[in-house]
């Protein structure tokens, strides 16, 4: 799937069903792009189990990760992104900012904010996203 820019201002999945959940503010574009990820929760006393998932959108600052059982907001995770083509891996810490239960129309998962990404990993992610921009069909933005 070709990455397509999604300009996101305010998103509140709970309002869709008339609920009163927290609002999520973004002022950066995210790209509709599936990227394979692995993540594990930060735990004390015991090995964390690694989970496989994928993103439904991604930016330099965060992503939405599709997963059937997302951890609670505020949870710290270690995230490994496998960037196509070739599966170049970048690792970063992240914080779960919000979760979506999934209702048949939306996917279950978590919005995460990247934290403390190494400069060389940030460069790789920036290169990946800039290549998406280069291949974007600008008619899709109209």
C-alpha cells in the first residue's frame, strides 16, 4: 500500500459512538503505512513477552499500532520498527498515549509517542518517510 498523508487535527474515537473519551491533538501529518513492529512492556521482575503487530499510520513522533490487547495509556514500551523495503530495524522507547477498543469499523490498538530515539534511527525513519513523500500521488490530497 502506498503511504498517503493524513492531516490530523483532533481525533476522538469515543465521540463516534457518543462517548466522552479524551481528545487527541496532533499537528503533524501521519502516513497511512503498515510497518511491522515488535513491542514489549517495561516490567520489573520478570522477562517481558514480545508482541508482534503493525502500524496503521506513522510519523516522526509516533504511530498507531494495531493490536488486539493494547496496554493502558501511560505504559512504557520498547518498540522495534521493521522499515520496508528490506526490514531495516530501528528501536525506540515509546509511551502509550491512548487506546482504541475497536468497534468493527475501527481497528483495536494504541497510539504511541516515540521517546528518546537514537539520532541514527531517527534519520532512518525520516528517510523512510521522505521516500513516501516522493512517491505520493498529489491528486490523492485533493
